[in-house]
């Protein structure tokens, strides 16, 4: 199974930004600093709404 990038939408400020589905570090929104994803050793725990998969 290939890993992918995802376009997510912040629940707090509605900003959209890409992130790696296997993020090794906490990913924060570039606009409001809310946590969008947390690492879990494999796939990250995505806390934001996934808008679409990026190719």
C-alpha cells in the first residue's frame, strides 16, 4: 500500500493545507496553530477533516 498526501481542512479556522499521512511529528495549522495530526508510529492520527487525497 502506497503512502499518500492528504488535503485537510482545519476545524477551527477552515484553512486547507496538505499533510503526509504518515507524519512523524505533530502537524499544526499554519493559520491558527491548531493540531491537525499526531504521530502514532505508522499512520498519523488525523484530527482535521480530510478533503481529498493528493497525487
